[in-house]
């Protein structure tokens, strides 16, 4: 928090950071003009420009000549055109991944889990709840359900230090090579909100994914709750003059964008 002893340009930049972090200023919102900021803080335009330069170098804002300064979309991109796990996504993004196992154990499969894993409802499955961090920040909360066959292969493995993909592929030669994804916006349930340190009812992105072997056996069903203030998704398509697009058409995959990269 800025104090009277804080340099003037830092008081300005600190106030703008607070506005962004609190949600008072959202991505692509325009900041007050240099004159407005100067009048608010009783400082010169040189001081305001120094504060804005600091924020721009941090990636929090961007400036447009003749238009002013705007809140940046500082979220980080990764692709869904290929199957990857959270750790691989973070490493590709240049962020240090961290996984914290919150709870694990057997439970009977409910209707949603049973349908995703192609098993009978009530069949015993193994559930793992994990908190996911990137660069020290909490980004997501996972619930993963696995058939007991695959869960047994993970025994004695530290899933805070390795991944399900790596264990199955590198130690057991099981190709986890296909997946289906479903993404929707939801309001944070109370238990999920507590883990993600957001208010109950905050908008989240829920990604449901089922991963499969090359023989179409379900390896796991997962619900991942992403903080919507930390991630968005982008998709780049290319129009073709042919009547129907083919799988060879260049396309940039659906991409999550993580904040504070």
C-alpha cells in the first residue's frame, strides 16, 4: 500500500494496480487521461508518464498513440489442438507448475462419471482432488475420477511431483492419446470457491475432459475449474473457398489464456 513517503509515480502506479486487481478496471478499459491522473494526485505529467511506463513494462497496461492507456489482457496462451496436461501447459507457458493434492480415495461412480468412463453407475472409481498453481498463483481446482485399473498403476507415485500422463506412458507404455473436451461458464460452488480463494458465485470456467487410450478405453474423467480472472479461451480459424473445410486446413487451436504472464 502506498504511503506519504512513497515516491509520487509509485503512488500513481499502485493506485492503478489496485483498480485492476479489484476489478474496478477490466481488460481493455481505458484509464483516466494523463491530465485527470495528474489532477487527482497533484503531480506533473512527467510523473504520470513514468508511472504509466512502469505499468506498461509490467504488462498491466498498453498505450495507443492519440487514444490513451488501456488495461492489458495479460493472460497466457496454450493450445487445445493437441492433448496435454496441466504441467505441460505451464512449462510451455514458462510458468513453474505446482500441484497440491487435497483429497483422494475410492467412491462409487455417480451418473455423470459413469457415463464419461463408460462404466455402470455405482462402480468403484478413484477420485483425486488437486489444487493447481502456475508461477505461484492459484489457477485451477481439479476433480479427477479413474477406473480402479488405472488407479492401481499410480500407487506409490507422488502425483504432486509427476503427472498421470507421464506415469502411464513412460512407466506402463499406455498411450493416453485422445480426449474430449467440454467448456462452460458456471458460478463457483461454495466448496470450489473456497479452494480457489474467490467469492461464492464468482464466474468460473469449467472444463470437463475425458481422456482415452488408442483403444478407446477411458483413462479418466476430469472436471477442472479455472479462475475466470486468470484464464480465457481463444480460437483462430481460417476461411476456405472450398465447400467444406478439411482437417488439413490451417487452424490455431482453442487456447486458454492465463493472466499475469
